[in-house]
C-alpha cells in the first residue's frame, strides 16, 4: 500500500491506497519452524545463517567473525587492529529454583567455509554473575584451521550464577578488518536435570537448506522460464540430513510440497534409499519431483511477469527419542523475478584480482535474445574498503567458451565503484544507460575491468560450485579460475 498521511491543520486521517498487482523485489529465505530467536538473545552481532559451516549437526549456526551486524568491518581503517569482535548474549535466565544438575552444552567449529582463526584468535564463553554485576570467563578455544564440530558440556554449580538474572554470552577475538577469523556455534542447550554424560542430542535433522528446484540457477526470470519450463526443472531434490543419535534410526515418512498463494501445486514423498541410518552419520533426503511418474513443472500460466513458490520439505523418524522436531522441516521461496542467480545469497569469502587493468568475467546463457537492464553485485566488505576503487562495468560475447568481444562497457571515465549495502550480503545495482542497454543472446559474460591494482572483492559463495563459469584476465589472456564457488553477481533483464 501507499500510505498517505495528511499533515496540514485540522486533519488527522491516514489513508491506504492499494498499489496495482505487481511483483516487488524479494529475497530467498531458508528457515526452520522455530521460536523467534529474539526470545532468547538480546543482540545480533553474530551472523545467523545456514551456509557457512561444514557438516553442522543441525541446520543453522551463529557465525562469529570481524564484521558487525550490518556487514562492515569493526575497524574499516585497514590497520591490523586486534580485539573483541562479535557478541551473542542471552536475555536474563532465572536459575534460582534449579537443582545442582544444570548444564550448558553447545557445538563449535573453527573456519568452516570462511577464514581460519589464527593462534592469537579465540572464541570465548562468559557467565554473568548478577550479585557482582560482572562477566566471568568460563571457557575458550584458540584459533586453528578447519576441524570438525567439537562438543562442549559444562556444569553450572557456582552459587553466584544460580540467580534470577543469570546470563551467558559468546564472543570472539579477531583481526577487526573484515570477514576473517570465523567461528561457528550450533545447538546451544541449557537445562537442569541433566548429568555428566548427557552428551548425545538424540536429534534427527536437516543440515543444510535445499538448493531449489531449478537445475542450473537458484533464481531466473519468470519470462525466461516460461520459454521452456520442463528444461529448467530438476528431476530430484536431494537435501543432506544427519542422525545425531548414537543409535540407528529408521526414516519415517517425508514429503516435499509446493505452494503458490495458498494453493498446493505439488506433493511428493521421500524416496526411500536408506531406510535405516546409522548413528552419527549423514544421509540424503531425496524427493523425486520432475521424474516419472510425477513429472512436476512449475505452472507457467499462474502469472505473466513473476512468481514465487513456497517449497516445504520434511523428514521424520519412527525411532524415539528425538530431542527437537522443529529442525525436521525446512521451507524456502523459489523466486522467479527478472534476474539470474547461481549463488545462494551468502558470501563465505571474497574474490578478486590485484592487477591494474585486470578483468573478471562471469558466464551466463539466455535461450532467446533479450536486453540487460542492470547488474546486481554484492561486494564483500574488507578493510580498507574498496569504495574508492573504480572499474568499468563490461559485457562480453562468447569466443569458444571464453569471453570474446566487448558488447558493452560503461563510459570512458571509470565512474563505477563498489557499493556496500547495509546488512549482510546486500546487493548494489549498477544500471546501464537507458539509450545504451546491451542486447544478449546465447552465451555471454558480465563483469568488470578495474583501473588500479587494489583488490575489489566480489562476494564468493562457497556452497555453489560454478567454477567453470568464472574467468579472469591479468594481462596474459583469459584463464578459468582454480577456486570452487560462485560469484555473487546477477544479470537483470
């Protein structure tokens, strides 16, 4: 709605004028059906996400690094400043009537898909003592390279904590200049009536979100999808899950459902390939969508310009106990708007080259001729911020699987600069002139030619491997990148 508020003397009314039925910009959301996290935590400096950890026990972690809740370095100067970075603090918790068997447990992992914390870096747990109004150290881990998730199990027996306003918090020490020194925390569990060897979660849960039901992309223009819907669909959707019990568990009924504006479009059962899952082991939930006899395709007659489908995937076990059932269901939006995306919307790292005149190009394909409107780019903030570095926005045609001739390049003066958008993983828009928009057909490339030798880091999604589509040229010709991942750069039509 357009909200119209009258402000002159003698009027107090507010009116709401409906906007025509158009699709607004949107985002893909992955979530589990769970209680609002703000019911427990009072700050949001740590980054809650589903993509940055490696083999988490359940979907969703809190990630600690050296950027704040808006995605900016704690020290943007570029100096090697070291100190406290992210915090994750609970609301006050009443422990005054608990027994002496209160335990706090959690899992943690260094690095994950991000940057490894060095030996001087650390992850710290502190307890709040209400009477003395002070934080006290309780546990910490020093930095190391990627390792598996570790389990921590701590009793709370000191009288100073068994109070009506107990709190605890995680924090990390890091080099404060960007997406560095990563730690990931999962499955924080505080309760009484626990005991020393109560260390098994007995949980059966998804580990990661689905990659979506489109084969090549996480999103694509609805009008382009309508050219040949069946050719873009996945045949099956496979989602990784984990049995967090020490005993085997039988997989119960699981389903994938697809909803459009409240109406069910499809309903597909889990294909049983591994009915009995060993303890502490991963398994795949496989849903056959666009394969016989289902042959499901998103209905291209529902809307003419855009569409959003809600996809729900569920698993279950017939073997009890199971500690938490909320993470047995995941939902996401399958968006069809006006852009193509390979990435999942989360930058685990940054990608760039340190060469004056260097070029980065990203390969895409379009089945019919169309006109590019602009390019969406997520620049990964790292100090010193590259907002003063300039580049030419460039579009190339194809030359036998590599960038060829320049179709379009921004003005002679390199006026484009990295635009940092508030919030983690925000995209800035780079528009082509209305009278000079590039027309593409078949295989083409989008990217930039930079003026200086300072790196300007485009967001790099480590969960999606489109390595074969990423090229760079440092002055000696085009080379396919050696790094596995996807650039967070999206062509908009």
